[in-house]
């Protein structure tokens, strides 16, 4: 097996092996290192990482096709990323959400590569649309409250302006713009003030049966419950009760909201870190 860089010219060979956000980053030529794994002439894996403000190389995508696992491809991808960042950062971090059975193999894989569990904040929580139905915030909710407007009815310029404003303030928790195709425009909700977004709740699609509440921003404390109630009504109209819902607690406000909506729920997010100079065995 061998690895090489992925760019716009060869992206099509690896598109299905990368997360949608990484595909968008490659298409827009954003500063990210993206590697492709080949066995002979078969594209069988890919990984992507970038440097964050903490001098950490953060892995944003890591995947090896099932038929090519346990042949050292995952180790090769991770160690190549670490080698490329050796003179630029102090450590390499890999975070993921344990939402599928196959994710159970990641912890022993990363541990074998010298990674150690990292203390995390509130993280990401997993539930279903049916479970949300029982929450006091949504129970018996038959119609959307007045005020929230779905993103599909908000001007593109207003969405772009809100994202840029949050980026300047260091508050943009999405790796992609609010106008990106992975942002569910029918479900994401905004409260407008003089044409600008005062508050919003952004949902992203993670496949046909998975949605993520990826970012909430509340300009007024009374906006947030209304945004979520309006989003819930649309979710119930558009998706089945079995649809999985991931909720990302990006700040203390979101964490408190999750605790109020779903008391006792546990996070599914995991994070592992290692110094860049550590290179041990392992297989994926």
C-alpha cells in the first residue's frame, strides 16, 4: 500500500472515502492536508487533517474500505499525517462519534498507535426523533411557533454574513458555510432582525437516517426554545421517528439545553491525542 496527496484533479477517485466537509474543502482548495490510500491501482482509503490554533494537527476524516483493513493502511495514513506535521505542531488529535458498531474498533486502533484518551468538554449526544418526542420542550407540539424562519426562506447573503460574523468573532463551530449543501435548509431555523440573523439553529445531514444539530447561536435567550420547537416540527414532517439525532454541545448554553431536553443522556464523542514523534504499530 502507498499514500499520495489528494487534490481537485484526483478527488473523484476518493470522494466516497472522505467526509462531505472534506470534499468541500478540497473543491474550494482550503488549507488542509488530504491523503489517499492506494493498493495497486485501487483507491481504498483516505485521511484528512489540518492545523488548528492550538498547534495541534487535527484529523478530520479517516477511513479504510472494509476489504482493505488490517493490512496496515490506517497506520500508514495516520503516521504519514504525523510525519508531515512533525515540524509544525506538537501533537496529533483524532476525534469521532461512536455511533456505529464499527466505531468500536477505533479505540484499540488508536491506542496501538500511541494515542491516549483526551479530556473533552460536553461533546456530542445521540438520540432519536422518537425520543425527542417525549421531551417536555416538544411534547404535544403540533404546530411551529411564530417567529422562526427556515434557512430555505432566508437570503443567501444573510446566511453568508452570519457565518462570516461568527468567524471573525471566533464563534463559528461549523467547518462549512451555512449555505453548504450538507446544511439541511428545510430544518435549520433562524430568527431575523432587520434582515440579519439574530439567532439560529443549524442542522447538518450525516446520511439518510442521521441529522446533527451542529450549531446554535442565540442573540436573545427566548429565541432558542422557539427555534428548536420549529425545527422539531419540520423534522417530524420530513423524517421517520427512527431518524438518529446528534446534538453537539458547542458551549455551556448548548450543554445546559441538552441537559434540560434529555436529562441523563451520555455523550458519544471520543477524542485521542499523541505527540507527533510517537510512531507505533496498529492496524485498521
